[in-house]
DNA sequence: CGAGTGACTGCCA
DNA sequence: TTGGCAGCCACTC
């Protein structure tokens, strides 16, 4: 499956829909948008994401915050996202579309 | 044009 | 449970 030119845009729109107090993994985003094998591509898209996008709500599948961005955890916590003692986001409780 | 790198994942020891 | 390793894709050197 090829990557459409509006792939990045789809990522942005999806991220913009993440409700406050929720977190999503790159893999989750890739799956929701129909590209389960392009989590890495999603990460690259977010690296170039425009300001104003709540990209801090996106973490790795293990719940790890973005490399080199320690403040991301603070932001999520201030929104009500639960974190584990090891410093990973609790996607089981605060995962978007994966909450149940 | 080949090699290296990264906001990733999943499998195996 | 934790750490190492191999696929993957796009971009830069």
C-alpha cells in the first residue's frame, strides 16, 4: 500500500480529534487511518506537525513519551492522563479509541 | 546512487 | 520483565 500525499494531513486531523486527557500511540494512529505498517511514517509526520496541534497526546506503543521531549509528560499529566511509575503513559486507561 | 539515521514495532532470549 | 535485534519508510549525507 502506497502512502497518499495527504497522509500527513490525515495524521494532523486525527490528532486534532483526540479528546483532552487521552493519549494515542503512533501505531494506533496508523491503524485508524488504514496504514498499520507505517507507524514510523506517522512519527515523521508529527515531527513536522504545525504548532497548535496537540501532538503531545501521541506516544509510542509502549506509552513512552517522545525522545528528547520530557515536557510532554508534564503536558499530558496536566490534562489528566495517568502515568506509570516507570514514566510511561497508561494507554490502557487513557488510550483513545482503545479505552474500553 | 549507496549508507546512515530516526517523534516506531514486534519477536525472541 | 527487560534488553537486544531485525524489519520498515522517508529523508539526508
